[in-house]
């Protein structure tokens, strides 16, 4: 049975085999009803993948429209944020641990930077570089506005 409708879109994306034997999607969600989109994410386990029709359904029931497919080894070429998000969201569980080298030295700090990048895209402002002082300043200045925006979007 083909996957025809989508409630989320992911571009670029790749299929990631986990040590558990499950497979998930990793990529940039352009549109996502709960995560808000405009961020790098990892899906729940793939339930159905139809590459020819560019669609996938995950165990959570999310139906994805699939954009440009990339391979694991290509993730660092998508940029530092993509590489960092992959490390934080999938790195400990990926079956091929050599495919994407680890990059995070401080997961807490790096999670804040990735969150700030997402907030910046939603707000239409420049995001901070990875320097802790820049991330902290950005979050102090913009995070309340980002949360208010997300709250308005959730009510709409």
C-alpha cells in the first residue's frame, strides 16, 4: 500500500540503521506539525518507506514527503549544524559508528546551539556562532519570542 498523503516534509534526508536493528529517518524537517519544522530531526522507526514515491510512514504514524536523499557520509557536507544534530540525536545509536565522526565535545552546550539555530530560523534572525557566550546571549535575547511564536502557531 503506497504512502500518498504527508503531514511533514523532510529535505534532505537519509535512512539510518541503528544498533537495535531499527531504521529511522534523519534530516531537515521543513514542515512538521508538532516539532514546528525548520530543524534537523530524527524520526521514530520507519514503518514503510517508498523511495520511488518519495514518501515514508514512521512508527509514530507521521507521514513524510521526502526531498533530496543523502547518505550518512554526506551529513558533514550539509553543514556544522546538521553534523552536530546528527551526533546529538543519533550518534550513540548508529550502527555504522564510522560513517559520521563524532563532533560534540559538550552535548549540553551543543544542544543549546542547535536549538538557537532553529529559533533563529523561525524568527527570521541571524543565529549565533557556537561560542557559548554567543549562544547564551542569543537565547537571552530571543528565546522568549521564539516560545511565544510557537505557542501562537500551536493555537492556530
